C-alpha cells in the first residue's frame, strides 16, 4: 500500500467510527436513556469527595524544640542471603591470579 491508499483507508475508518458513535448516541436518546454521559457522575463523585476531605492546615506559630531518635528502629538490620567475609586483600588476590595463569599456561 502506498501513502495515498493508507491515508484514504485511515480517513474512511475514522469517518466510519464517528458515524457509529453518533448512531449509538442517537439510539440512546430514542430509547429514553439519560442525556448525561456516565463519566459525569464519576467526575461529580470525585469532586464531592475532594470537597469533603479535610485539608492540611499549617500552623506556623508552633515549632519543634526537641527531637529524639532513640526509639526509632533501623530498617537495615535484616540480612538477606548469606554473608561471607574474607581476609583477602589486593596482593593476595593478585598472587592467586598469577598462580592460576601459571597453571593454565
């Protein structure tokens, strides 16, 4: 398909979808369905909920003078998996590598 055929096909598809949408809306009106879309009730519920929620109030006349962190527990106390510690350092690791190279070559 070339560009003209693709453009024509897309345009026909868009027009067909638009017509189907309008026909659906017309049949809803003829059947006596509500003239309000269902999303309006959802939006109105959200607006009502946001109006009833208590807003955060900041009182700038109060301030904290003493903070104690002695009761707080660190979350990093947990150990996941197995922990192994070695006493190797860089020179011992280099000598092990040299030994492996001598054995291989």
